[in-house]
C-alpha cells in the first residue's frame, strides 16, 4: 500500500495525539498518587498526635513531655496536647 502525503500526515498526527493522551494520563496518575501519599502522611501524623495526646493523659503524673518537632506537628493539625 502506497502512502500519500495526506495519509502520512494523518499517521503522524495520530501518533502525536496518542503520545499526548499517554502523557496526560501519566500526569493525571502521578498527581493522584501525590495527593494520596500526602493524605496518607497527614493521617499518619494525626494518628501520632492522638497517640501522644493519650500518652500525655496516661503519663501526666510521671513527667511526660513532647519535643518541639512533635508540638509543631500537632499544632499544624490543630491538635492540642495538654501537659501538666
């Protein structure tokens, strides 16, 4: 089969469109993965703060304390750890 100039242009255009669609899909998948990972980290940090909050209650009479980075993490998520 002999390809005409018009057929060659259509073939090239189809390949370009296919590449654009594949790249768009990959970017969408990457964006979704990034969002899911960020949500996972945030959920983990919130769980840690809730754990430290409970430890502060359980061990308040034993001199429980948290570090500056723990306080900053919990402040970021609006979780207050009350230490006596």
